[in-house]
């Protein structure tokens, strides 16, 4: 099994495509840093600005009794956040290396798309190139071959995610400095309540949630790769599933049945920040749905791969 896994990793990292995709992510991170640095404008009078904003918000809260509860809660949370910055002499407009890394996490859609390319190709390419016949002549079983490919795809996904995290931190530290790990990061939950945590903890928390999303997206691509013999078709369908799936959930979020779609459950960070895509969804429900989808997708990939007649390829 270890030899099979080593062989699959060698196939992935010996391909120029793997390093080109990683290079694009790293280049995009640098470009984001350059753009932010170029347009960065710290407000020397930020305290006066926050004080004036709080005064306006307080006046609105006192005189506008028709405000919706959500808007009132948001305004109260903004006042608390502004007051924290004032009391602790923290300029919210100042960019730090840690803040930049949280901003660069917005490139995760690009990261996932590139991970899908590799995972969607890892099985289908063996059929499209005809190398599957040689692979199956080894002493290893089809289950062992498929498992080694799946583990290799997940390890590649972990490598790409970790690389983006490390490089965004290094880039941020170089351009904006290493200070500020303990500065607060404010965010609101689904009920509009404001919360805070150190920006370093916030960053690692989001990357933890991101890796869960990466695992399931890679699993979808791997399943599609095991079903179709065409590498191009497998990659195309996998990329479309990722982008169309999230768009579909956002467009149909008013319907309760949307919560049963996989992409409505992959981003678990919504239970910490922002709220779930469909009202009434819970963390426990999403975890159960993810487990069900995970088992079904892997069983489907295993069944089709082990039953396929290679002689017909």
C-alpha cells in the first residue's frame, strides 16, 4: 500500500501542471498584497471618526423606533466594536501580516478549483491514457489502487491548502509586519451578535473549516474521476459541480429542501460566522449530511472502479 501511495504522489508532483497551479496561487497572493499595500491609506484621525460614527448610531437607535431587530442588533454590535478599538487604542484601518492572511483566504475558490483539477484527473487519466491496464497487472487489488489514489488526492489537497496558508502569512509578514497576532477579529453570528477572537486564532479556525470543504470537494472530483473514463470530462464536470453547486444553494436558499444538497453543508464556518444558508439548519444536521455524502460518494467510486471492465477501454 505504501508503495502504491508513493507512486501516486510521484505522479502528482512530477507533473509540471501541479507546480504551475501552485505558482498561480502564490502569484495571486503576491498581487493581492501589492494591491492592498498600494491603496492602503491609514486614517490618522480614526478615533474621531469612530467617535462620530458611534454618536450617529446612538442617535439612530434612540430616535428611529421602526428599525428592524436585525438592524438594531447590528448597530449595537458596531458601537461595541468601535468602542473596543477606541479603548484599546487599536487603529482598525491598519493592515497587519495576520490581517492580510485572513484577507488572502478569499483566494480559496481558486485553490479549490485547482485541487479539483488534480483530484478529477487522478483516476480518469489512467483510462484515457490506457495505463490502467498496466496498473491492474500488479499484485495490488483494485481497492488498494483506488484507496492509494484517494489518499494521494487528499494529501495533495492538504499540501496546497497548507502552502497557501504559509505563503500568505510569509507574504503578509514581509509586506505588513509580523505584529498583531493578538489583535481582535470581530465577526457576527447568525443572530447578529458580535463576537471577537485573536486574529491568529480566527485565521487558523477558518483554514480548519476550509480544509473540511476542500476534502469534500476533492472527494466529489475523485468520485467523478472514477465514474468517467475521459480525464477532460471528469475535470470539467468536477469544476462545474463546485461552482454551480454553491451558486444553486445561494439562489434557492429560500426553499427548505436545499439543506439536503451537499454544498449547503460543506462550509461549516457559517455556524460560527454569518449563519447557515437555510434557516433552521444546525451544525449537527450538517455533520450528519456530510457523513452520509462522504460514505455514498466513496462507495459509488469504489463500486464502479472495481466492477468496470477494463478490456472495453
